[in-house]
C-alpha cells in the first residue's frame, strides 16, 4: 500500500509503483524536525550540519508516519555501526533523501524480506562518474539508450544495496552488480556478478522506477 502525503511527488510515485500489501511509503519536504526526535536519535546528528539534521529528522518522522499507516506504534529508529537504521521488530524499512525531498517506508517482514528505496537527482550522475558507478556493459548500453539510463542504474543499484545489505551484511561494489531495465514496464532486475554467493539474493528481487521533475526514484523489493 502506498500512502500519499506530498503531492504531486507521491502521486507520481504512487501511480508508478505496485500496491504492496503490508508496505507503506511516505514522502515529504525536509524540515527541522529535531525537537520531535527521541533523545537517542537526536544524539546521532547532534553535531551534524543543519542540512543533515533536516534530512535525518524528516526521514525518522516520515518512517514513523509510515508505521502509523500500518497500525504499528511509532518507535525509536536507531542506527547500527554500519549506519543502517534499526527498525522495530517485525518490520523492515528504508529511507532516502535527495535535494530537499525525503522518502521513507516500512513493510511487515512477513510480507517482504527486505526492500530499498533511492531518490537521485538525475543531473548529478555526471559523465565523469560513469566508470565508477557503471560496469563496462552498462556504459556501452548507455551510449545507445535514454540519456537518463546512468542515473537510473545508479539509483537502482543503491535501492538494491539497501534491500540486500541488511540481510547479507556484506558491502557490494558498483561493479559487482548489473541492472537490466525494462523501460516499457518501468521495472528492473539486478544481476550479481561478484563472488560473495549470499549477495545473489538480489537476483530474487524486482525493482520499479519512475522519473519526476529532476529526480529518479527506485524501489527494490526482495520477497
Ligand atoms: C548506503 C548508501 C546506499 C546510501 O545511499 P545515498 O544515495 O548515499 O543516500 P540516501 O539518502 O539515498 O540514503 C541514505 C539512507 O540510507 C540508509 N542506509 C545507510 N546505510 C545503509 C545500509 N547499509 N543498508 C540500508 N540502508 C542504509 C539510511 O537510512 C540513510 O539515511 P539516514 O542516515 O538519514 O537514516 C550509499 O551511501 C552507499 O554506501 N553505497 C555504496 C554501496 C552501493 O550502493 N552499492 C551498489 C551495488 S549493488
């Protein structure tokens, strides 16, 4: 279930993405929500710059709003040593921020094993980043494709990483995964081409994407 809180952004996202039972996604504009955070959460960004405090505090607030849509009490969302959010028991979740927009979501872990969301400003994925973020095959494909493909691949990989890393626990480099995009269906799959077998669970997932304004948004779900 996708819940609409910020139009037109969430309408665009909501229309492009599937209805997933037991999942709620909420988007908002980054604002100073520090006073509404728990002390544990406040301490995590006490010394951060104001922009980081806004995106962090808004992400936590939106994640709690998503929880409320699932009928789950809004609990503290800590952070582990790998900077992953610590979700309340029986939930999985994901947070992303770009520009001044923040999107957060949660899902019941009996509906979804893991999921990741990622928002990117398309223009920020400049040509000089391509060799770092894309494999040789992906660079070759980009030469004959929509100009936005490199940004989409980057966003898809980050969403895939956010879904997979909390399950497997091992870093995945940008050259260890290749994204296959189905433009007509607005879906993607990810092939894991590295050598850490457990990361192959990425290949069970399915991704969804949409472009709006200057952004690309990706959702990757492992059921
Ligand atoms: C962790 C990472 C994916 C975050 O993406 P980003 O575009 O930099 O930033 P976003 O705003 O989209 O996401 C940040 C949020 O991701 C979440 N996050 C951080 N580390 C995470 C992890 N290991 N797993 C899942 N979520 C994570 C946090 O909620 C964070 O926000 P918060 O600190 O306010 O809670 C990115 O910094 C990274 O390390 N990428 C390298 C690995 C990778 O993506 N490989 C791709 C190969 S498949």
